C-alpha cells in the first residue's frame, strides 16, 4: 500500500510546475499548462522576453486569424493563448481548434517522432509541423485528422430515366433576405422562407401544393450542390420511402475558403441514435402527402427540434439516412 501511495505522490510531483518556472498568475494561464511538455521553456522561464515567433508561430497569420489581438506580443496577457490551449480558439484560422493536451495524446507516430527529434513543446509542434501536416493531409493526430475535408460525397450522373418530381426547399430563418441570397441558385423547383417560431404560414403555403418532396434546412446551412439530385434518386429508388435525413460536415473555420470537415453522424438514423444523441442531419426531406397526414406544430424553437420531432413521428423501416449532405455552419 505504501509503495502504491508513493507512486501516486510521485505522479503528483511530476504534474506540478517545474522548479524555476513562473507562476500561473504571472503567465495568466491555468496551472495545468505550466509544463514544458506543452509550452516552450523560454516562455515558462522568462515570459516577459518571450515572443510568439520564438515558438515558430507566424505572427502575421496569428494577427489575421485573431483581429481582436492588438499585437502579437499580447497573446498571453490578452487571455487568447489560454483559449487556444483549451481548444476554445484555433491558433490559426486554417487549422481547427483543439485542446493541446488532447492534441499531444493523439499524435500519430510520425508527428510524435518530429516532436521528440526536434525537442519541441506541443505548442511549437502545432505551430510548425502540425499546421504543415494538416495542410498537406498527412497523418497528424487521432482527433485533429477528423477535421480534414470530407471528399466522399459522390456527384450522381444525370439520368433522364429518373422520374422528375417537384422539390421544395423550406428555409427556416427570420433573415429571409440572407436566405434568398444563399439558396436561390441551388436547383430546387421552389424555395419557401419562414420562421420556426411561426410555422403555420409555411403549412398554409404547402397545403395548396400537389405531391412533392419537401426539404427543410436553416439559412446558415451550406447545402451540397448535388443534394436535390441525390434526394430525387433515393426516393425514386425507394418508392416506400417516406422520410430522408442527411449527414453533415462541420464548418469549423470562420473562413469561407476553408472546406468543412468532420462528418457528424456517420450512420443511419435509428430510434436509439435519435433518443440518445438527437442526431438528425440538417437537411430533412419528407413526402408532402405524408407531411399533410401528420399533426404539425405551429411553432418550434429551432430547426433541430423540428427535425427531431418529425423524425420521431416517422421513424420506421421506411425511413433512411442517406444522400443530400448539408454542411452546418
């Protein structure tokens, strides 16, 4: 028992800030980060003399990624470094935010060898080698690699034998002008705009329509250009299908030029997944005749709660999670 307690005490001693390093109060960082495996020794020993470029951080790109920063040297005192280390903010706009401890634990073998060979702290590796590996789509880490752009979406070839159907996209948002600008060239038969807090207006418009496929999304979604075609293909292939959900990639960067990554749901919709995770893709499509047969809510707080209720009501062997990926902003 004494040996076991001694091991625990030794572990605790290792976890404490190393002797000679400045206190977390002076560094404006949580005590968990006051460790040479995470931060450069120069930063820990003489923070007043340390500059981000000393750790291989591109100060110009840092400033472009964080316009709220007055100057690169204020990275620590501004509190931004703490947010970067915790994974609340990304170091640069072109790499995803990740907790630095998780980044270190998940490093692939090649990346880990770079870190040890060059005697780097985790922050230095992320700023130099990690960023380059991510851009070059080389193995980097178990967690961060999931944010690589997803290239699995297939563009279906045009098939004149597929029976055409009316496809109506319902965009739920109070910012209708923005919605129209985002969606009017997506190739839908018609686009309706509404507010989740006032769904009755949408139901009244749809009640005047004949048979159609009705898709729901939010104005902040970026819908794959092939979504209408994939939806049409799936419904024609499955005449018994009543409801179709989608998967979505997470847009982790604020830059519109950065492709999204990290597929969210990865599996077909099941009762258990719906109850346990509420995981319904941002683009949901349902046959109009089925929609008319349901008791429809007059209002919902948001698109997610609407999609969950609609999926729960129709979840059956005739419901599938397939095409039409929406990319959630």
